């Protein structure tokens, strides 16, 4: 069947299998055809696509155990993050790290070592995973943790499914008193002000900014910075206390069709950005917002990827080290504004230290931008790659659909070490994706 990532680019004809248990998966591996696991298809590009054998983990969808004292959840890889929240938030537990959608599988979170709005303080998902169970090329299931098979643990968390098929994991949830987020919104008139807001708000558990990538001159990088924390029960306004864990997530409205290609252009995106900034400036200050609005604003629009039209979209996401971040972000934003290829889903976050042998983050700032697929955008992406390399940045493989191998290996010498490890362990001929083939992993 035809499959794609969430960006709907590229689209590939893939042989799809959906084994129901470990034995069925081992039988597929015994056939000797390279394969890649696929959770809920929320990686943006081609990291969960293999033309010969793509393996859906949708039947590995059980929560197996929960320790009410420690908050450790044992679950299969196909469980969705949203199901974890639905089951445990009413009892006062919330994911310690969450990406920008609740429709991602736990196995996918581990494979990408996802990060959230709290990375500057807490690091990535890996820091809250106690162990993973991985099926290797010979069908053997190995448990890996920091103490048991630590190399496999460190390569798997961030290894994009290329060390084996993640079957199960144990993850720690965080105790919370409410499902409300106390948010402080700051209208930053330029990039310097936005970065100053991040630095001043470093102790805030969560921080993120929407950034206007088409503004220029004195308004270059103007942003709305949103600092957040889980609200204690006794701080909640009285009207919210009858629903301490917040209202149920909003029923998503559906994007029923592909938007026409001309709908997203410099003028419409500029108008949207100007309106969004003005609205953010008017709402600056402290408010209480439901958890789903703060963490997953796009989940309220089902099929929002259709906004970019039939050809799909690509996301550019890099992280720049602290010492080069201001100069690098300025160069990226100037280049985007000059090209007129604006993104209305542009996000800036502060990053902290991270473990793992092949994880994306490092201390600094990460910028993520969505663009509709056009020839001009693909040319722009090459220029953004060059700027990232000039400032010693890295690229996020969970969002990638078009990097060149030389770009990745120049940016991150660990890619060569990762490829070498895969050859030495025998993982390379058994586990492959379109992305790993494209990038020489």
C-alpha cells in the first residue's frame, strides 16, 4: 500500500505487515527481508517506511503494569501517548516528556528519543525510560537498560528503529495535582527579546515560543514566548476546581480536503503571523489553560497536514549550540524572510544536555519550521542546511525527509559511528528504512 510520514512526502509503495505477537514478528525476520517498524505514522518523513517490509506495531498496544508508588508504566510499543494520558491523568499522573502530539506511539517516542518543552531542565524521553525490550535480527528479545546491555539502550533511544524492533518499555510518569497549566505569555518584539525571555524563564518547567519567520528588520524573530508549569490545586481559580484534571480534550475538527497550493504564500502567511503576534501581545500575562491546549494545540485539527496541499510538506528542524545560537538563528530567519517562503508553524525551544549515543538534542536552541513542498522550498532547505553546518548545528531525523548523507555526516560525526555499530552487530542487513538508505546509516 502507499504509505508516507505525517508530512505526506515522500509517498512510497510499501509491503505492510501487522504481526500480532513476538512469534509472528520473529517469523518475519527469519525471512531475511530488511524491515522497519512503524508506530502511528507520526514521524514526518521517511524514517518509518521500507518498500520491502514495513511492520506496523498496532497490535502491540497493551499497557501491562503500573506501579502506583513510583509511576512506572510498563507498556507495549504500539500504545499511543494519548491513551496513556487518558488512563492516568485522572489519577494524577502525566508523561514526564511529551512531543507536540499525543497521537504518537511509545515505541516511536523511544526510537526518536523525543523531547518536549521541558528539555532545558529535564532532558529527553530517554531520561525517563527504565528499560526497553528489543527484538534483534535473529528474533531474540533483549532487555536493555543503563545497567543491562547499556550500549544497546543508548543506541536504541534515538536510533530511529535501526537497532531492532522495540517491543516493550518501562517509562516513568510524573505526579501532578491538576491537568491545568499556569501559562505566562510574553510578547517579544524581536529575536533578542525572545531569547532573553527564555533565559529569564529558565526555571520554568516548560517553555516554548511561536516565532514569526517572515518578519524582518527591527522585527526579525518577533515571538510569543509561553512559559508554563503544572498548576497546584490550591492555585487554581475556583471555577476550574470542579474539573481539576481539566476538561476532556477538544473533539478535533477535521481538515476534510487538501488545501489548494496557492492558499499558502508569502502574503497569507505574513497576514497570519501578524494576526497571531497581535493576539499574543493582547493576551500577554498569566492564564490557566488545559493541558491539551498547551501541549497539543495542533491535535485539535484532525488531518491538519492537509493544509499544505496535495504535495505535502517538509519540516526543517535543527539545534544550534548555545555559543552560536543567536548568530545562527539570525542567519536562518533572514534567509527565510528574504526567500519569502514563510512557515506559519514555526517553533523555537531552549534545549539542555541529553544522553544517548545518537540523540538529536544538545544545549542550545532548536528551531522547527514547516513548509509546503515546492522546488523553491527544496532549494531553500539546502541553504538552511548550509547555515546550520556553519554554526555547528545538528538535524532532527524524526522530522527529516530530504537531508543529503554528506550533510548529516558533516553535522554529526556520530552518524558514522552509528552506521559502523549497525554493521558490526548485524543490524544493518535486517533493519532499514528509506531514510537510513538515503543517509547511509
